[in-house]
């Protein structure tokens, strides 16, 4: 077990200064001062006051668990190697700093060359850009001057082409010259005519004398007129020729002006391009300044590195001296470290042996615990079996408690907190405002237990009907607690009713070779203390309860023989359609009546000739409710009052049975009257108490559980089978049993 000192990976000037101060030569005043300086040197090199090296990574959690290791950890065993390692690391720092210095010098030199090249290139580019800009400016000025000269020349030609003074310009002047020429020619012709006319008169001999002077004047005027006419004609031809030349010159000047304009536009475009290049050059110049700044920063870093390297070299020399001073003391620490190491290994072995012994002991205890748990479960199972046997012998009403899951609305309201807990099997605790209340029943079903779990415990009771027993199963609880779900259930997950009948038909099929079995069914409801036959749509049909020699029955009730589950499902579906349900504040589909599905079974044993007769009543009671909580009014209020009245009568019957009173008030309600055989007669009875785990329903939950506890204390006596020997029973199954001379004997 060795410890290492963690040295700095990069040079730290502050750490180097500490080493320099720690390695200063000690004064010669005495051994105490020397010892003190040595302690300061050790602290400077990473030791604490007890000579322990500062190392967090060398200790493990297992070593810290032994007392011997604490003494070992305080020993300076690794101190001899620590100073040498520090010197080695300082030397490595010097080498790394020198290499970094060389790299920085090369980088600075490369950047300087690159900057010089870029500077020369930018300067030549700037000079070229300036020359090009001057050339463009000169070209622009020259083009503008030439364009102006062309415009002036064009104007001059236009003025020359408009010769004629007051005669107008262009074609108007030509017309005037032509007209003047024609007038002069007409005058010449007139003078010629006059001259010829004068000659003719003298030759005719009329004797008139011709004045030679006048004739000379006419000839002179004629000559003058012809000369003017020729002159005008020549001028006219000259003007026409000049005008054609001017028009041609004007067209040429227009073409030349367009070319100059194109050259000027190109020059302007080049000027814009040069401006853009000049802007780019300015940006490059900014980048050049940034690079120059980076070079200066690198130079500063280089200078700092050189300074740090010098300090590191000096620190390395000082550290070597400190190593030599510490080696003597660390040798003694190594010897102590070996001793402490052996002690720590011995302590570790002892600790591991102790841990192994503890683990073995825990393993044995765990095995004992599992064995005890298995025994406890076995004893609980045996206790439940004995309790059921005792309850059956006493004729007690068995009570199963079922707690439904919270709805999404209830979860959001209570934040997922339930008021019911399950500390043990078949036991539950209700946390109310006044404290916790504990209840124990024959079976308790938590919210995560489904319909299958419920029927597994109910099945033995149901199948006893085929042996000639009367069985009654009813569900009790506040509205919305899950009674109808337990008894009927949806088609995808049926309840007790459908599962019980499916199991009966399965057993009938198994006993087909030994027994002849007939199964019939009826379905009724008690609504507002009125009995309704749910197998017929005639709600006005009057029905009542009657007491006969074979027990309580309802005359004229529709009884349907069923041969398979399809027939049973048809009966149940018809009853669901006709049963009275309405929405309340407590339940969207609240049952507003008590529903009773009765199964009548008649069997004959082909071997012994024994006839058996059994009845199975599956009762879904309407929910108990507080009128103030449901906000019931009108018909709903009347229904709630009738439901509560009948349930109150059921409570009175249970109280009388529990107290073994001489008179039991069965006839106070149609419900208790119909259940008289099941509650106080020769019958096996099971009650489901359904409860809602929401905290807001604690009061109703406690009331239901208290009632269930009272029911569990009722003792009906041991049930007997309804059998008789001899021929098979006649008449099939009827809601009105035939009168018999005596009760059927019990055959076990």
C-alpha cells in the first residue's frame, strides 16, 4: 500500500515561490529552529502537521473502516519519494516550457513573415487601385468633354442647316429660294417677251420709231435678272448639298455620342468596382491590424513563458536541496509505514472474517424467517379452514369485504391517498378523523384483486346448490361502491352471477351419466316496495310475496328453463334492460331497486333414486345513500327513501337475529320477507360488503363495515339438504312449490 503525491501538471508561479521560501537555508540558532524549518519545508512539499501526505485518492472506503488504518494513514511512509517526484515534475515543466517557447518563437516568426508579405501585397494593391481610380477620373472627364463638344457641334450644324435668315429654317428656306427663283425666271421671260414684242412692231412697217435706248435697258435688265436667277439657283443647289452633308454629319455625331455614353457608363461601372475593391482592401487592412495585435499578444506570452521557465529552473534547484533534507526523515517514516501496513492487513483480515461470520448468521436468520413465514401462512390457511367449518356448523353468515379502486376523478380530488389500508390478510384498517378502526372478515379483497379471485372463494358455496342446499349471496354497500360490478360485471369480465351459472352447467355436464338435472331461472326487482317481474315488459303486473309449506315464493313470477349459458345470458340481458337505473351525484348508473336472480335446481340420482331440490338467490341490493349527498328530488327522492327504508328493515332483522330475539320483523319490508328463508331459515348465506376507499366517503364506509360485522355474528344453525328418496319430483321447478306433508329430511 503506497501513497503518491499529486504534483502540478502545469507550472504554478505561486507554488514555485512557496518552494523557494521552504528551501531557504535554516538559521544556526538551534535544533528547535531547524526542526521547525524542516516542518515548514515538509508542509511546503505537501505534508500536513503530522507528516501525512495530502492524498485523497490513495484511501479506500474499506481501509477507512478499520481503526488501525487511521494510524497508518497518519504515518509519513511515502514521503521519501514525494520530493523527488516534485523535482522531476518541475524539470518536466521546464522542458515543456522551453518547447512551448520554441513553438511560440516559430509561430511569431511565421506570422511576421506572413504579415510582411500581406503588407507588401496590400500596398501594391492600394497603389494599383489609386492609379486605376485616377485613370477612371481622367476618362470620365475626357468623355464628358467630348460629349459636350459633340453636342455643341450638333447645335452648330443645326443652325447652319436652318440658313435663310427671315426665310425660316430647313425645308421652309428651300421653298422660299425656289419661289424667288421662279419669280426671277418669270420676270426674265416677261422681259424677253417685251423685247421680242418691240422687234416685231418695227418690222411690220407700221412706221413707228423704236427707241434704241429703251431696248438696251431691257436687255440689261434681262441680263441682270438671268444672272440673279443663276446665282439664286447656284445658291439653292449649294444649300441643298450642304443640308444633306449636315444631316449625314448629325447622324454620325449621334452614333458617336451614343458610343461615348456607353464608354462613360462602362467607366462608371469600373469606378464602382474599384470602389468595392478599395473597400475590400480596407477590410483586409483592418484584419492586418488584428493580426499585428495577435502577434504582439503572442510576443507578450512568449516573454511571460520565458520568465516562468526561469523561475521553474530556479525552483527545481531549490527542490533538489529540499529533497536531500527530507530523505533522511522519510527513511524512518518508511520503516513505520511497513509496520502500520502489516497491522492494517491483519485488521482487514479480522474485519473480513467478522463480516463473513455476520453474513452467515444473517443467512441463517433469513432462512429461519422464511420458514416461520411459511408456517404462519400454513397456520392461517388451516385457521381459515377451521373457521369456515365452524361457521358452517354454526350456520353463520359468511362476510366477504371487497374494496374497489379509486376512480380518476377521486384520485385527482384526494391526490391518490386512500382511507383504507391492509395490514394483514383478511383484515383492513379505516383511517378516519377520529383515528384508525380495524375490521376482520372471512375474506378481504384489495382493489388489485379481480373477479376471478372473488369467485374462487365463492365457488364451493355456489356448487352446494346441486347437492340440495339453499344458498343466498347478496351484495351490500353504499351507492357507487361496486355491488353491481361484483354480482353482474361487464361481458368482458363477468361477475358472480355469470361465473356461478357457468360453473353449474359445467358440473351438470360432468354428472350427466349419474344424475338428471333441470335448471330454471327467474329475475325480479323490488322498486319502491313493489315487486316487478323483469322477464316481462308488463310493469303493471301485480306480484306479491307468499309463505308456503316449502318456504317463501312469489306466485305468477315468470320462470324460464335454461339449458346452457346462452339461455342464462338471455335472461340476464332481458333483466338489465328492464331494471330501473338513473344517474345521481354519487353514481352515473345508480341502481334504484333491489335485483334478485333466482336459480331453481331439481336433480335425480339415477343410481340411488334420491331426488334433490336447491335454490340459489343472487341478490344485488340497491345502494344505501344520504339524501343530502345525492341531491335527490322528486322521483329520485322517493326511490332513495324506499331504498333506505328496506335496508333499515334489513338492519332490524339482523339485529333481532344477532340478539336471538323471539320475534324477527321479516315482514316489515318486501326485501326482508323475500330473504326470510336465506336469513333465518335452512340456508347457506354469504354477504359481500362493497366499500369505496375515497377519504370523503369514510363515514358511509364505516357504517357499511359496522353492519357487516353485525351480520357476521348471526348464527342460523347448520344448513340441511332438501332431498327425498323414491321417485323423481314431479312438476319441475315452480315459483309456487307444491304443498308437502312435512319438511324434507336431512341426508348428509
